[in-house]
């Protein structure tokens, strides 16, 4: 079918101390089509990374389910789990800590190849060289260690590692946040090229809305464990409806000076409330300029306002 991943009412709660519970992901539903990039954005602490890891089954779910090509990710037996692992991979945010400093690049990239027994001996070596070329490195790099590379190069190694087992789906967990601005576009371009070439499906997690716009077909906006808006990328940027999305967008610098002058900036005020004791009602209410009485009492549901554009806000 057209849909590769269905996330239904997904919840991931963590225990915090003896009594408190952190609702990192609280009743989130969306799907991702084959070959699509779904962007997931929000400030740090909104639960986007936890959501990505729970979708991949790296975290067990507290509730709800994730269906990947008809398979329930959270009820897999170990053999099926290994099979699923081969189809779904992750690229981590931090290219410094996500690579084992004691392993050579060849061993880092080769690890998945060995686990799934895809290539051996000479073929394995050739495959690794080919992967290095694919990500813009070369075979001279194979025998080196992670510390010998720049941040951008390390992220390329991380991408080669994810690609080594030829997955269909990759969770890109803030893959460029830790990189210099000058390098970010290069890594994003590489991910876009690879997607076209290998028909990959991405869940692209970021807090940088401008980058997400460039890479995503659709974008979901998360706030304190909830999805507050979901729409096609262009639609979301042209016609943001949730007050939080509007505020997030207003902090994007717009190069057109005419636009810049016209734009009224809505700074987001107030601290993000702790997900340990979230307020009842709309989670954004303590920071929302439009909040009314009902917002503090009742949690707004995600509703399709127009075709493909979903918003959770009492104003709409
Ligand atoms: Fe603001 Fe109320 Fe909408 Fe929440 S539901 S975003 S508080 S207007």
C-alpha cells in the first residue's frame, strides 16, 4: 500500500522518581507514505526524539501501536525484530558520540553488514568502499578512526552505517543540529540525493523549521508530547494555524527585506512547562496569547480543518 508506517495513538511515558510520570509522547497518530519525508519539529523536550525512537521500536510503547508495512513493531519476536531492524535505521544527532572511537570506519560501517550476514571478505570490503564513495568519502578513509574526521565527515560515516544494510526507512534524528551551519546544507543535500536514488522513506526530526521545510513533504509540529499541527510542508509555512506554529515560524529569518519589514514577530514567551506536571487542557495555554477559559480546561483534539491540514486548537 501507499502507507509504509502507521502510528496510532502512540504513547511513551517514563517514570520520573517514585510518583511522577513524564508523558514524553502522549497519544500521537500520523502515517508516513512510501518515499515520503515527514518532518517532525518542536523545541527540545517536546518528545520528538522519543517519538522517533518509539516508532523504530528502540523504546517500547506505553500505549498505541506502530504498524510498519503491516507489521506491529512492538510485538515482534526476536527473529522478526532482526528482520525489521534491517529495514528501518536511525541516524543520530551527535556525530561525535554516536561512533565508537575505538573502531575503524570500516568496522563501524561493516557492523550491520556482519550482523545481517550480507557480504563477506572481498565483497564486504568493496561494499564498504562503495558506501564511503556514496556519502562523499573514499576508501582511504576506511582504516581511520572517528577522531580523525570533522563533524560533517562523521555524520557522513553515520549515514554510510545506516545505509550499509540497505534499509527502506530512516529516522534522521536531528542529523545536522550539531554541525556547523556551512556543513548543514551539504549533509541535507546528501540525504535528499540518497532518498531519490534509493527510494528511502524518512522521518526527519529537527528544531530548525527552515531546514525541515526544504527536505519534508509534510511537517508535524510537536508540543509537550502532543502533535499540535500537521500539514503539507508548503501549506504549513504559508498558512500556519496553530498559535505555536505561528510563533515558531516568526523566529525564522526571512531573506526578503520587504517581507521582513512587514512581518510582526511573535516571540514565544514563558518557559516550556515541565512534561512531568503538564497543565490540564491545552499544553500551550500558559504561553499562548490567544488562550481562553476553555483552553485551560479541555485538551483540544487534532482535527482536519481542511484537506490534509490537521490542527489541535480551540480557536479553530
Ligand atoms: Fe492557544 Fe487555546 Fe489554541 Fe491552545 S487551544 S493554542 S491555548 S488558543
